[in-house]
């Protein structure tokens, strides 16, 4: 089993907000009101946020089936930093 990512654990225990956040690699997400003019008129928003740290069970099952391995052997990284650390 792969040990939990220290970076992901740090993000969980230090949720912010911060004036300057230098630990992450992602840009701040635009607000819905900033995106709304770009969307089709019938668009209905859904909640956004981080997924489960190991990846959703459904996605892990699909990846495992594609590669012929048990889903317990699949971890979906939450970004390039975590994927690089796991590799």
C-alpha cells in the first residue's frame, strides 16, 4: 500500500484562506458569476471541489478494468505534484 501524501495531508490540515499561498500549483478558480457569460443558457451548475484523495471509487474501478488490475491497486492523483511524489 502506498503511504498517504504528506503534501495532501498538509493541504487538508491547512485549508486557508491565505493572503499569499505558495504551497500549491493551481491558480484560483474563477467564480460562477465570472464564468456565467461564457456558458449556454440552459447550463445548470454543480458543486465543485476536491475529490477523495485516492480518487473516486467509480473512476478507480474504470481505470482498473481498463488495465486488468484490482481497483485496490489504483490511485488517482489530485494533481501533478502528488503524482510525481507517488512515482
